[in-house]
C-alpha cells in the first residue's frame, strides 16, 4: 500500500471536512494545518501495531472530532492532531503552548496520560474537565478510533482496552448524551470481550432481520402512505435494528434467550419542521407535528395498551425528546414506532454538544469533579455515577433536579444540599407523605423535611444511589464519634438495665443483658474477657429500640390509652405496631424507642394500670 498517498489523501480530507463544517477561515485552516505539520513530523518514524504510519491515528481522531462530534472549534481539531505528541515524542507542552497558544496546550495536557496506572488516568481525565467538555470529547474520539482499529492488538491487550471501554468510556459517553458513540463503544467492547456470544447474536440478528424485513417494510410503507396523506413526503422513514450488545444486555435483564427478547428493531419517522410547515401551510410546533403523526397512525391501527411514552412533555435529563408507541400491524405482529424531529434526533445523538443544556452540563461536571476529588472511591464512584440513565424530578418550586434512574428521595435531599441530606427525616412526593427511601420517578415533585436530631444510619447506604449521597453518608459514618461499646443485636441492652460486657481483641466491649443467652455462653467460653460496664448511661440524644407485648380485654379507646402511656416520656419514636383481636381478647406488640431502661419500665408500669390490660412485658426482638 502506498502509505504516503494515503496520508496525503487523509490530511486533505480533514482540511476539506473542517472547511465544510464551519472551519474554513484562514485563521482556522492555518491552525489545523500547522498542528498537522508538527504531528506529521513528530510521528514520522512511528508505526502502529498494525504496521500503518502512526500519523493516520491522530488524523482519524481529528476527522471524528469534526464529522462525528460536530466540533466547530479549530483548537479542538488541533489538539486532536497533537494529542499523542507529548506522550510519545520529545516535544513538550510548553513547546505546544508557545507555538499554538494556551487553549490548545491545555487540551493536549488534559488528554496526556500521567502514568501507566489506568485508575490514575481515569482520575486525570475527570479532574481535567474544569467545565470544558472538549476534554471528554477528545478522549472519547481517541478511544473510538482505538476501538475501531483494535484488531491489530494482541488478545490480552484487546481484552484490557475493551474492558476499560466497557467500564468507563461507554458509560461516560452515555452520561454526555452521546448515544451514537456510546452504542458503538459498547458493541465494539462486547465483540472483543465476548467474541463467541457476539458472533452468535450478530448472526441471529441478521437471520431475524431477513425473516422479518419484508413484513416490516410493507407495514412501514402502509404507515408512510397514511401519514403522507396529511404531511406529503416531508417525513423520512427507516427501520433501526438493535446491536448485539443491546440484545445481550436485555437477555440478562429478562433472564431469557435471544428468541424471547421483544422488539429487536423499531420504525423511526423523522421530520423537518420547516418542510412540514411549507407543505401544510401551517405553523405547527414540533410537538404538534409529533402528536399529529401519532394520531394518524393511532387511528389507523390498534395501539398496544400502555405503550405510549411521551418524552416531549417530560424529556430525558439530557434533553432527549420523542414519542414512542407500539401498534399491531396487519400481519399480527406488534411494531414499535419512534417519532421525532431532525432537531430531536440530533439531540439524541449529540446531547452534550447541543446548545441549551447548561444546567445538565453543570451537574455532570460537578459529578465528575466529585469523582476526581475522591481517588480512593473512584472505581465504585464511576459505577454509581456513570452507569444509570438519568431522570428529571422537581423541587416544590418547580426547579428541575437531575438524578440517576433508581435514585431515592434521600439522593434528592443530598443533591439539594449535604446538610439537608444528613438530617433528612421524611419527604412529600407529589404532595403525599413518603419515606426518604422511596424511589423517585420522572416528573416527581419532592419536598424534604429535616430534623437536627436525625443523622445517617448504616442502612442509608442501601437507599442511596448517587455518588454524592453515598460519599456524604460514608464520610459521616466513618467520622462519627466511635463508641467503645457494641450492643448485642439479640438482647438489645438498655442504659440502666442489668448488663455485662465482653472485651474483644480490637479493644471494643460488647454489652449484653445479664440474662442474654449469648452472654451466658460467652461467660462459659471466654470468661477471662468479662468486663464491668460502668459508664453505659442514658443520653438524651441516643435512642434504643424496644418492643413490648401486651394482652388485654378489648374496649373502645384501648390502644389510645396504651399509647398515651408510652408517649408520656418526652415523646415517642414509633417504629411498628401490630394488633389482633380474637373473641374480645387483644394481643398487641409495639416497637418504639427509649432513652433508658427506667423509661421503659415506667411506661410498662403505666400500661399495667390501663383498664383492661392483663399482661405487659418487654420482648427481646427490638
């Protein structure tokens, strides 16, 4: 192969593509050509693993930046050409700064790997964002070309690069709203990580496409004709087929085989608003056109109940807007439709690049910086922050808040502010009382209520999804004052009760009630570890769980009178109440919290005096 000619043609293609995409000024062209000149000179002796001249890689990355990432910034294109110069040659960042300026130099510095440890490289990438999304665009373009040319690498290297791509770069592209890039990265990574499964699914998808294509195309033609009766030929139609990785992921989620995965394709209709208005003589907005197309099709075919999803009125967090629904075709099959404008389609491909997403990008850069600032938690943080699809919810003042899918009201509280999260007591979701553990859904309106006496508990980590919430909760739990005592989880000893302690190897004392079976066993096995516990005293800021059981003769207001006895001591923190009545005999258990054994005993004494109560005692299940 004549590589010299290939390099010349590829460079010419870059210059012309840049000109065509708005980088045709003399200044822009001069910067791009000068960057190419340095890159070509610096990489001239080098070859890639495949044997091709190395300069073809930065040229290809620069073309991706212009053609696929839609960047109209000559500095980014120049940085793409120079992105490996500092890392792989003797040229320095300072040299690039003097020749090309600070903007290009800072971008090159941001994408230059600091060392061989990949986790540190992840941190370097995230920490270099500084509200400049171009850094991530550069890294993703570089990774995309590397994945497209991965065949030349050794199997071990392929597996390493594909693993990094699946774990970090593909989810990052998704978080940026670059779904076309995300899909390609996922699929390429899957091909190298699971080659046999990929080959099977790729073949099965092709067989499915051949089997269904004629019927699907016939139905699409029918639908197209019905819509054309209203809008003319202004709408473009196509069939979108899913990729092997998408199918594999759904197989795992549904725990089914390939043949039971529904909707392996969908029919897409895309319109241009100006063309529609010109044909119809109307002044429709995008939503009017989408809903009109839906109406035409919905009146012509039977719609699957519950299939309509309107991302027009409630867009995804990255701005994605469309309408999805499913129709029964004349051949007895259900087909899925996606209706959108060309502008909406661009948003679905290029979320972070589309203008008007400042709030979304602000939150994303905050999340990325939090990850970079916590290197010891980086890997789990990446999983928590990058893997889930976003949903938009709202404050009571109608301010949008973006959270990952599956987030709870507790996550929302921490997103509003750390102090609100640390003291969150309960929530109101769409006006209804709700636990802070309640999972939120798109469009929910949330209000958080706090209490200074409330602090994070260990099980809050199970309810929290976001990195911010989990990080705040973890830090609070880690830094809270450490008690030398651990309370037995079976007998739940109380301050003021008869207790005994056992010293373990770490120096902590486990406190038991003296009649606890565990304590009796420990005394026999490890009598030398018995310790007197003298300073386990009541604290007004600390509550302990207790459960009492009572038996009584039923009468009106019985439970009211019993609960009065409990709540008399500085208020009651109720946890659970169960009551059954059989033949006028009431059996009741009440779980609540007390400060001490004295408080519990006084409440039990008062309950014994309640008219109708026959028996009352504490049970040791907390």
